[in-house]
C-alpha cells in the first residue's frame, strides 16, 4: 500500500502549520493489518512508522526548541510517582499458567475500550486561548491544539473512517497472544463500576479562570499523566504477550503492542509542550485577574497525579482478588493461588502523604 502526500518535511524554526500538515503521514510500502482490520500507520523498510507523524513530530520538536531558546523547562513527572503495572508480568503469567485467563483477557479488553474513548479529546469544550492567555501564543503548540493536534490524537486512538486505531490494535494483540480468548461478559459492567473514586469531588481549584479553561487544563494534565503511566503498560504487554511460554504468537502480539507504543509518544510530547508553554505564560481570569501559569499548571498537575496514582493501584488490587476467586471453583486452590499471587506484589504505594508537596520534574526543553 502506498500513501502519497505532497507535503514536505518542515525545517528547523518553522512554527506555524496547517491542519493538513499535522495530519500528513509518510508514504508506506506496506500497510498495518490487525486481525482482519486495516489499521493506520504502516511499514517502511520493514519498520513500523506511526500515522500522522510526517510533520507532527518535527513540529513538536520545533516548539520544544522554542521553549529551549526561551530558557523554559518542560513539564514531566518523577519516575517515583509512576505506579508499576498491576498485575505485574510475573503475576499475570502466574494466572495464565494456572488456567485463570479471564482477569488478563478482561484487562486487555478494557485497555482496548479505553483507547477508543481517547477520541473524546476532540470534543471537549475549549477556551479561547488567545483571549485567556495574556502573552502571544503564535507559533506554539497551544495555537495548534484545535487545528490538528487534538484531532491527530483522536484518530490515533479510535481510528478514522476505514482505518482502525489503537482499540483494534490492542484487540489484535490480545487475540494473537491469548489465542482469541473468550471475552468475559462483565467487562463493560466493571468499567462502569470502577474508577469513579479517583475523580475526586470535582471542586474547582481556580474559580477565577473560566470554567472551560480550567476544565481543558485538567483534562490535558490528566491525559498526559495517563499516557506517561501507559509506558509501563506497553512494556508489560510486550513482555507478557511476547513470552513464548504463554503466548500463542509472541512475535506478532508483542510487535503489535510496540506499534501502539510508538504511536503514543507524540501524544505525551505535544501535551507536555503545550502545558509547558502555558506554564510559562500568564492566564487571564474571567474578571481580568492575572494568574501565573506555573502556579496553575503545577497545582492542577499535582492534583491529577496524586489522584490517579493513589487510587488506581488500590482499585486494581480489589478487582483482581475478586477475579481469582471467581475464576476457581476450588476455594482451597483459590486461596493458595491468591497467596502466590500476592507474594509477587511489589507493595508499591504513592511515596508522598496527602499534605506533602509533590516535586514535579522540570527538565530542560
């Protein structure tokens, strides 16, 4: 398959881009097919190349270079705040080898469904950044959020038109590795009943800002954190589905997860860039009040980070414990498997108490 494009690679220093440029893909020699679904991206010289990265990736590099030139740092988070994937590779492998495959099938299926939900980022109400940021935002990632970056992100996650995206790719990885397992019927019910506790009270941190501005900053921080956490999910998925002792097709299953991992990198980078640009500027409240961007971004980011990193492991542990007992009719065997399973638990807890300030990692752009 060949995908033709007349769009040229941007040179260093180019900061303004059209929607068409940010949507442009490379010319592929071979398509990516996940299961029976034609997906985005493709292969050049045998190597997978992510979709919509011909201009998008160089554009992000250029915006980051601008931050570097302005002596502004990039927002990141310390590794110590990232919870390990649960269940771990060792725990997941134990369950599969013991014939308790449903929890892992369920986990992989939920990942695929959540990926599809990622397309919602294009639909969230947006503030008028030009009016609600004091300084000029020309030539920034901020100015391109609604003119390509959100849309590219959405298409990566859920696919576009006849092309599948990460939802279909995760499903294919699951089916390749676990040999098309039967999907538990309670997947959607578990998704609906879990995860609510981590959202907090919904109380606004900055009522001086317009509601749309605070909402989109919170969403962007949330998505960036989740995408960074996902690095552990990718490494877990590649190792587990690539294990020849338990995987039906280790090379293909692991390779599919690696393709998704490649696609996700621009998501982290554009969100990191835009939030860092906002952090370096002054936000204007509805009444004209000025709020330092670094104070707003840091507090929102810390609040989202603490909530996600603290609640998620606890919720996952509770569910997995129930799954083990439901997956085995023999109560004694279930108890023993649970003992072995929990002996492999890392015991990770969020390293800072409720009243302790979090140290965000601000790295040179």
